[in-house]
């Protein structure tokens, strides 16, 4: 293949790389082509007619996939129906991050958490017991997990629930 110099490149001599383009399938051009006679549509039936559409949900007597899948109901399920109105919203904060961000004897409230960049959303704050707490903290939040409350009190701090 002859090398084309950059100054010779133009819209008139650009071609795709060999093997990147396929010729379209020409149906109905004789049985020697492999797509003659019925043109790949089979014999009779709805699929052989012009304008036929296949419905993806129909599985021909087999139970459709949307009926085979499980139904998630109830307000406490993460992906329940109806989705948003009944879901409980809390923003979690772990004890490990409290240990990193706050000094010994500090008072932790939703306002101080927001200032520290931990609880930035408008939802209630729930303290979770992931990690260890080695500091005495006074923690005021909307909810506590059981392990978080135990670890805060074991470190000498207090866990107070606010409304």
C-alpha cells in the first residue's frame, strides 16, 4: 500500500481501515445468497408479515421475567414499592470518624458534625458503631446503634438522643 503524505490527505482520499466495514445483508436475492425466498423470516405467522413487532415481555407461555422476579414490599425494605415516601432516611456517622475528627472531651452535635463535613444532608443523624472510640465524647444525635452506644459509654462519654 502506498504511503500517503500528510499534505496529500483530504476528504476525497480518506477510507476506513480494511475489515472495519461490512456490506449490508441483501435479502430476497435468490436462494444462492442464503437469504432468498422467505428472506430469513421463516414460513407464515405474525413474524413473517410486514410491520410485525416482537414484544419483549411476551415469552410464549413461559412465565415472563417480571413475574419470575421477587416482589419487594413493605416500608422497611431498601428497594420497596412505593419507593420514596415510606423509606426511613438517616445519615450514618461512624465512631471511627468521630475519633479522627474530634478532640477528647468535645461535644458532638449535628451542628458540629456539619461543621466537620460529616453530616451535610438534611436527614437525621445516626451514630453507628463501626471502629473504636478512645476519647471521652458527649454525643448528641437523633439515633444510636446498640454497639455505638456501648462503645461511647465504655470510653467514658455519654450518648444523648435528641428529637
